[in-house]
C-alpha cells in the first residue's frame, strides 16, 4: 500500500499554495514563536530562498542556520545544512514541515568501539565495554 504524504490533512500541492498565516495556525507553539520572532539571520535565509525560487535555480541553498523551521514554500527544494564540519544535503519533503533543518543534518556520528586502544594493557581486551 502506498504511503499517503500529507501534513495535517493537506496534500503537498495544497501546502505550497498555503499562506504563512494559515501555516502558523497548523504548527506547534514553539515553532510558531520562532517564526514570528524572525531573527535577522532567519529573515535573510527566507529572502535567499525566495530569490532562488524566482530565478528558478536548481542549486541547493547553503546555510548554517540549523534552527530554521521548514516552511511549506520550501517543499521540493534542496538545502545544504552545516553540521559543524561539513555541509549535509537535505531534500525537503512534506513530511518535514514543522521540523527544523538541523534535525535532518546530524552533527554527531555513531561511535563503534572495537579493540583496545594504543598503550592498553593486555588484560583490558577481556573487559566488557560499557
């Protein structure tokens, strides 16, 4: 069975035509306050995205603003979000609405411990790793 992609009952095509005031009523209060406050850097990001959409450019938008809330007008776009070391590519879908960009660009990797390190004692390889 195919997965039905929707955000609060609206299809992706309806969401792209949605005004910001209507979208604000649909999201949680923390994200709503963040958008309403509109920090200077967040405003610059929104302007940058609008400028690229008007141009019709297909290149991804590079940003360090991990706390930016994903807006409906961004669906279908590609962002490159900085994770502290490099830029991670994030393709925006309707399922991501209401979340922040940083949630999709992980800043830490999974640590795998295997053998004891340099200068470890011979007996330490038999200890349980916790």
